[in-house]
C-alpha cells in the first residue's frame, strides 16, 4: 500500500513538474545564499573596515607624533606632569569622534600593561593604572608590538558591531606603547543590520517554502488517501466499480478480462442471512486476490460478481491466463467456509474469460464479452469456465429482457418435445418439454439466449407458469402422451408456482400424465423445504 501511495505521489508530482522544479530551484538558491551570507558579510565588512582604517591610522599616527614631540625624550617621564597630561589628552581627543567608546594609550612594563594617557568619554583611568586586557586582545597586541604594524579586532558578539584599533609605537627610550581606539563603524553596523534582515527574510522564505511544500505533500497524500478510499469496497477490501474510471485509459491490449460470479449467492443470502453472505464474499475475495499477481487488478464489480484484469506478459500465452482462472475456480470450489462451530458451507464460481482485448475499443465492451461467457458458464451448469469466442457468440447473442417479456406477452413461447426412450422395451416412455420462443420474424430462439437473462427475476417465474400452461394444453390435446417439465429448485420454492401445480392436480386425467424433473443447474439450498413441497406434490398425484 505504501509503495502504491509513493508511486501515486510521484505521479502527481510529475503532473506539476514545472511548479515543483521552480520550487526546488528556488529553495536551493535561497539555501546557498543563506549559507554564504556570512562570507558576503565578511567580504563587505573587510572592504569598509579597510577603507575606514586607512583614514583612522593616518590621523592616529599624526596624533602620536605630536604627543611624542611634546614629551621630548620619554612619554613615561612626562605623564606625572598634570599639565602635560591635560595637553596630551587634548591632542588625543581629536580622535575621540561620536562613535568612539574608549581611547587611550598604554605602555608595557615587565610583561604587563599600564595606562599612559586616557581620553575615553567615560570611565577614564589615571596614568600608571594597571589595565586588565581581554584574553582575545593580548595575542593581537603582542603581534602588533612584534611587527610594529597596526592590528584590529572586530567584535561581532556585541549589541552594536564594534572594532578596536591597535597602533604600536616606541619612544626614544625604546618603551613599547599601544594606542587603542574602541569604536563603531556606522556603515559596517548598517551592513550587519541589512545582512541580518536579509538572513531572517531568506530563512523565513525557506521555512515558508518548506512548510508550504509539506502542506502540499500532505494535501496530495490526503487526496490520494481519500481518493483510494473511494475506490475501495469496504466489505472485501478490493477495488469497487468506481475504480473503473481510474483505469479506463489503460491500454486494454495489456490485459485479459475475467468476470467471476458466486453461484447461487442470492439463495445463500436468503437462506443463511447477510452475515453469512458477507463472510462468503470476503473469503472468496481473499482467495481470488491470493491467486493473482500484485500487478493484476481485482474489482468487486457487483453484489457477488468480481472483475479480474490479468496483466499480459510477452512470454506467456493464453493458456496461462486460463490456468489462473481455473486455479481461482478450483480454490473456491475446495473452500469450506465455517458458518458456525459445527457447520460450514461450500460454494463455487462461474467464470467468463475474454482473451482478445486487442479487438475491442473500450473496457466496458471487453467486460460485456466476458459477461456473455459468464452467462454461458452458468447456463451450462455453473462451477465452470467459459471463454468468449467471437465466431460462436455471433450466432448466440442473448435477447434483451424487454424482448423476452414481449415474446411471452405475445404468446410466442412454445415447447419442443424430446422423446425419452425406455431401455427396457425401447419404446417412448414420455416426452421432455424444451422451452423455446420465436422472434417477430418467426425464427426459433434457443433457450440459452434468454433463460439466463431473466434468471432470478419475476419474469422467469412468469415464463415458468406459461410453460406449465402450454403443456397443460398439450396434455389435453394429446390424451395418450406423458410430458415432463423441467423445474429448478427455485421454482419449487415459489409459492404461486406450487399453487398452480396443486390446482392442476385436481384434474386427475391430466395429473397422471404430467411429470416434474428437478434440474441440477442450481443447488438446492433449502433442501428440507424442497423435500416437503415435493412430498405434497406427490400426495396430490
């Protein structure tokens, strides 16, 4: 089931391949863009920082020169002088722009750093105060002193994007100093904000696409699920007739069409009830499904009728498909379906097969031909397989119900009589009545072209009574003959038919020449009831 669902899902996706392709391409592009945003941000930052640093470093170096000139020999020797500090800080404050947080000069002594000058806007420290540097700053400062080149550190984990500039220099006494400026670059901050916004937007779009894709996939799966549910017969789990719409465009040449019908199912239902009937349907359906391949299609076509579409294979000939039908028939025939703790019931299938699907234009036409073969199987005694043959069927086309009804009403029903010879004396024992009808042109229609069409209908009961009436007239017209009439078990169970026979039994000269033969074209399910009725007929003569 999952495999079929995945196949259907892929089929639906293929139908919308352009839309799916655009969605996937958009998702890939956005994902790549999202992943590479930090690289683009870093690239732009470096350009802006480099541009800003060149200007800052040039100004800072000029300031350092002015302060060095003021100190003459050594800056440390002057920072005890308050007037010097005031003047030097005044010069240093030139670098103290609106975006500057901290601005000071430190010097190194015995591996530690101390304040020389501090022009910061807040939290100013005094000369010779020890300064605790951040762990991330120490290696940068050491490298700056070693190379005597400016270095910088960008702070990305602060609320505003900051940068610290480190400019090393030495005084005439070879003391190491570092001018440190901690500030923000407006453009970099704007770029960071823009990139953050873009990142959030892209992430939002990606999440939206994924969510919409999931919703779409779930929607397709639900649609396929409910669509499949609409194709499934709740009782048997097989496909129902609705599924024919789904497969109507399949190439018929690839299939063999089989129609199977449970024999005497109506009688079973009437005798044992619907619960037993349902159990038989489920059991038969299960066994049909077990005896076909996964790629074959089994449909509950009617109440007790099943449509089987066998997938053709190049290396298999028609006998293989007929063998499948026989395997199904044999399997069902050998079933013992338990209906209570101590009882079970057996049933059989009549099967019609249509092999030449390449000769028809539609599935419905193929089913009709398989149906014709099915009716033939039923007419020949049931529990058998018949194969549709175009040449044979051309002369055996069944009449429509309306045509049969019209023939009965127009009194075009009559009987042929087959003599039954006694083996004892080789004389005619009696005559068997064989029902026929004539069409409007006077052509005789054989029984198999109309009896199975009206089977189990009110019209069949009417035909039975007409046959009895016809033979009653024959017996009156020919007082020296005996006639036997074929009746089915269902005729015996029909109250109006029995009442008619009992009424005839009052005519003693007729009844002794009238014989009834119970034919074996259907099972006598209500056996005890039939025996009782036959006994009453015997008693009546």
